[in-house]
C-alpha cells in the first residue's frame, strides 16, 4: 500500500510539468498545490497567475480553499483586474496553463459545458470560465482528471476548450488557435502525452500500483501506448512534504 493518495500523485506529476522561470496560469484545486510544490522545490523562479487577477512570486502562506482567499491576496506580486491577467495570456506570455473538466477525449479536447445532446442535455456543467482562453492562448496546457471511462471519452459531448480538434496535423493552426495545445493529461492512473504536432494522446507512464490493462479498461478509446512506457516516478519525500505543508488537512488530496 502506498504512503500517498492518488491526488497527491497527481499533484506531484503536475508540479513536475512546471519549469523554473515559467509563467503559469494556475487554475483551481490541485493545480494550486502543484504550483506551490514546484515553486518550493525545483522551480523557485516560476510565477503564478490566477484568474481572479493575481500574480504571485511565491506560494500563499496558508491553505487556499479558493484562489481569491485572503492568503493568496496578501503578498501578491500584482493584484489587478482579471482582464489584465488574461491580457498576458492573449499576448502569448503564459508558458503553461492547467485546466480541469468533466470530459476529455483522445485529442485532448475538454468539455465543461454539458453532457448529452445539446437539445436536451442530461447534465449541465459550469461552462468555460477561463478554460477556453487557456486552451487557445497558452503555449501549452495540462489537464488533471480522475481516470474514469465516463470522463475519458472517444469524443466530448461539447467542445468547450479545444485541444487538438479532430487530431489531424495542423488543426489548431488552421483554426486560428495561437497556443500550442495540450501537452499532457494527468490522471489518477497514469500520464498521457501528445506528439509536438498534436494528434492522439498516448500513454506515456502508469502510476505505481496500476497497470496498462487497468488504464485501457477505464478509458473510452483504444489506448495507444508509447514504446518506452514505464512507471511514473512516485512522489518524493520533498514533494510530499510540500504537498502536506500547503494542504495540511488533506482537503484537496483526500487524506484522513
């Protein structure tokens, strides 16, 4: 039995996606922890952008339930309007964005709008928020999602945030999308990645304690597996220390 939760595994993997010196559009929930972990370990010069209009050069000093909580405002490098934060992304200055969703398909397209036919959806979801902006404008982006067959689907019910579209080479360029598109899908079972030119996601690694067969059984499309697929490195003691520092009660990481 592992000494970390699936959510802590996801946070550690997401944190490793952040490079030192990068400008990161953080998003909510697990990405908040991922930025804090990266900034406190391997990426001490990374900057975090928050949709509410904040830029931080360091993690908040206390637990965050939402990105607008007082600890995130106190000590911010910049406290401004949402439009100013989004303008940085429109200028192509955001290196990495994090987006969640209800559904993701094999080409990295995300759905946060509704489930089922548009005329009579079975479930209505919150909508885009800033998701479509991140998907279109950031240099690359990463999706974090629980690995369930109902979430990893062959084709999303509604394309809220465009990934690599229909998977054909050059789809994003042809449709005027300036950013690079999704680079990874991090789930509770493994990590999917994309070729630089886009196309279909392939399984790059499987988390400790899980198998390729398990990933395939819980994925709605026929999974392509990388030739060198291996095991995702488990969270290090330093990563776990920082995760638990910023989420001491396991609110986001489901400890307890």
